[in-house]
């Protein structure tokens, strides 16, 4: 018979995971909401990659962090807002401010750029988060990193000029998925709908491509329309 730990025993295990200095530094680093790779967290903890992996396995096992695999990289984030709230409370007791994320990506690429054929960067992440807040989409439990768009969400995209029918009819491609943004370290929207949304913004003159790079310049019209769209908080 397997004994179920009591609440105080479970708390002790979680607290022990947080109390180890290297793991505490990793958790505090992730409090800004931006994901990090194991290599970056190893640097934060000032430990070797193998040691960092062992610490991250412990944090994963305790449900304190989550891992998102994308290509050859694995990105780690806090497992949920309740973890961040607990860490925030501890930092208040410690009398120290939460750490800040300092990106090193060139400004033009960080603002807006192509990620394959969908929008990445600051604006890509904001649109992704807006779609979630508006309940246009939700996580698909049957597909890793996948999203299901609601009927109102698809209608909203149609109103924005997105060719939803072509996107939903695309074969051999995911309809919508979270794609980790390497500059913002938060997800932007990938998949067929993400690509169709970018094409709509380009066609309507919201974005102007840089001929020499993946950067996309937000036009004056685009700035106005994007800000207006993101001000709408009605689900």
C-alpha cells in the first residue's frame, strides 16, 4: 500500500525543492514570465549543464516548472501562476524585488518579424495573448501545444480579413499551435491560422516587410489598427 503524503509533508517536499540555492535562482529567473533554455538556466545557477538538468528534473517532478520542446530546444517556464504567486510572497518576505527580463535581440527583429510564415516578436506575442483573453481559442488537450479555435474566434478572424476557410482546409498542417518566441520567450501563434493572419496583415498594409531581413515594420495604419484591436477586452 502506497502512503499518500499529508499536506504538511507535501509542503516540506516543495519547500525543500525551492530552498536549494541553484533551484531558487532558476525559479526567480523564471518569475518574469519568460521561458529559458536549460543552458541559460545553467548559467543563471552557475552550474554545469548536467547539474542544471538534474535540478530541472527535480523542479519538474515537484510540478514547479513546465517544459516546452520546440525543435532541438527545450524551454522551461513556471508551471503556473500559483507558483509565481508563492515565489512573489517569499520575495516580499526577503525584502527583494522580482528579477527583470533583459532581451538582447535587435529592436527591429524584436518588434515584429517572420517566424517561417507567421508573425513573431512583440506584436506576435501580444496577438497570441489577446486571442486567449478573448476566448477565441483554448488549449487542445489532444494535441501538444495545439489550440482549438471557437466559432466566435474564427468569426473574429474573418472580420480581420483572415482567410479562415483556406487555413482550415490546409492538409498536413496543424491549424493553430503555440510557437515559442525566441526574443520574447513567450508563445506566439503558429500553424495555418497564424500564417493566414500574417498574410491578412500584410495584405491590408499593417506590416511592411524588410527586403533584407525577416523584420517586419509596423506601419502607421498597422499601429492604429493593432492598438484598437488590443484595446478590445470583450470576451
